[in-house]
C-alpha cells in the first residue's frame, strides 16, 4: 500500500510512529475521541447487529451477508461514523467504520470521534 507524499514532514515525538506530515498534530486519542458505553438489554428488532465475526481482520471490511437476528445478550449501541474496535484479541486488528447505526457485541469498543 502506498500513500501520497506530503511536501514536508516533522518528527511525531512518538518513537514507533516516526515522522508525520508537517501540518498534522500528534495528540492522544483520549483528547479527540470518546469511548461510548451505551448498552441495551436486548437487540431492537429493526437494528442491524455486528459481531466480531462480521469484521474481516486487517482490512476493515464488513462481512454482513448474514447477521444475527436473535441476540440473547446485552448489546452496545453505535452510530454511523463511530469506529468499532475489537478488544478481544486486538492482534486480529478487527476495526471498522460503519456508515450506518446499529448495535454490536460488547466485545467491540465504540469510539466516537470528537471535535478539536
């Protein structure tokens, strides 16, 4: 994968990150996003459900040919534009940015970007 080159770069101040484009700021995620812990006791009938099995590792592709109709546990709530990150076995890199609202397994963190 290749990314476009920017005209100028600077040190990010983060060893593993290295250089970033000069017009970017390196800030902690907690200063620009919120973890959303909204929960429901049951899945609403009309809501789309996402489980870890619906997110392809490493790519962020949704696998939603067949989603669960019945969910027998507590579910998390997410909105379009939230980032869903798999907290169970994070090395699988299950992360997705859905363009719809719905509910998900509580094994996914719901991260809502904020305004700076």
